[in-house]
């Protein structure tokens, strides 16, 4: 090593402590994944089973004057008994493991909790996969039986060109909500629903004259200026539109393999909006009207074990679940949303 004289940058040994042990990491906290906001989590004891779908028309089927239900005095009661059909639909959990391995020297010499760091990364991968599988079901038109394009449902206009005089977002949302409301016999209300879009779609919608006018006349206007509310955090959209909660599904998935040029995507595709019934909003005695459900036999189990012979610590995060559209009539898939 070349001799030198003391200076301001060479009289100490650079170390991790000198930065305050600052770590740059982008493993997403599992609590921030949006799937927890729009999918019902159903704990199951058996990995394979059935859930029941009931015929809902019977609960509101009646004539205008109710003649079929009349029972005159002295007459035998009618035998027009109510019959409610049902069908069994299967679910089947699949187990996934997200493993990691660290040598004992790496663990003992690390200046940070490297095992916990790897476990957090594994959990983030698990939640990303869970999100992608859920979204794949929500954007499948064969599963989401109520679907249309934005122009068809909004009177000929896409959602990034709406104006005060012709609010295409409002027109489309209210048409979809009305369809859901009638299909569910009036049980699912607008307050029970959430609109899902990805950040690219949210930004395009937020630039429309319709949203500008909506924001200027809403209590979110102050937050737009002060950045004190969540209006800007929600990619320019307010937390609710026309009474419908807005969830920007911003989970990112890297699709390229390691050491290849990075390619990525949002888990929810561009140009797609999905309206879903949110869990916990509708109280049922023995059922749910949540559009999508996650059947979980095991959720984010973290396991670590030290292999003495191999002088290493092996760990993994384990998931065992299935995602199903359990109530397609309480949801609506809208495609070709923006220009």
C-alpha cells in the first residue's frame, strides 16, 4: 500500500457503522399488499373441499300483488313451497415454498440481521405471487361473468376523457354498480364496493377534466395542495369516487430472470378496472358476497433451521392456499378503460 499523509478522508477505516448502518432494501412489507383490502381470507382445515353457491333469485321472487302467497280464512294453506337451489364448487390449496440458505460465516459476520432480511424478502415474493394469482382470476372474463368495455358501459367514452358535462367515469361506475346491485337482489350497496386499477390507469384517469372537476369540489382539494391527505398518494385519484372506494393495486412483479435485463409489470394489467365487493362489509349469517376469496390452509409460515454438519442456516416461507372467484355477480370487469 502506498504511503500517504494524514487527511480528512484517510485517518479512519470506512465501516458500516459510519452510515448509521443504513440499508437500502425494497422488499415490500407484507402488511402493505393491497390484496388484504379486497379479498376475503378464509381459513380452512382441509386443503381440498367445496364451498356452496346458492340460488339467490328465490329470496326476492314474488308477483306484483302477492296472490301466490295469500291464505284465506278457512282454506287449506297453499303448497307453493319455496325451493332454493344450490351447487358445490371446489377449492384446492396448493403449497408453495420460498427457500433461502446462508452459510454460518455469513450469518455470524454480518453487520445486520441477515436471516430476518432474507425471510422478509421471501415473504414479499410470497405476497407478490398471491397478488398475481388473485388478479389473474379477477381479469379472467370466463370467471367474471359481468364484463364490458369502458366505452360500452360509459356511453361511448373512455375514462380518461370524461368532462363535467359528460362524466364517463361516473356513468360507467354507476352502470356497473347498478348491475351488481340488481344481480345481488339489492344486497350489495355502493358502499360495499371497491374499484381496482393499477397506477398507470389511475394516472390517466386523474388527468381527465372529470377528475379535476371532481377534486376541485371535494374535501380532498386541500389535501391536493398541502399533500396532507391521501389524494396524491393514491396516484392522483381520491380515496373514493362517487361513493366507491378506490384501491390502486400498485404491486410490481419482475418478470425477468436473474442477471438478465430487468423487465417488470404491475400485477394488475393496464387498461383494466375491476369492481369488487369488499369482505367485512356485508354481514351474512352463514355466507359471504365477497367477489374473491383466498382459501388458506397455511399462511406465511417462516421456518429456519441450522444445519450443523453443513454449517449453514436454511430457511423458507411457506404458503398453502387457493384463490377463487366465489361470487362473480358481486363484481364487474371493465376493459379498454383509457385511450
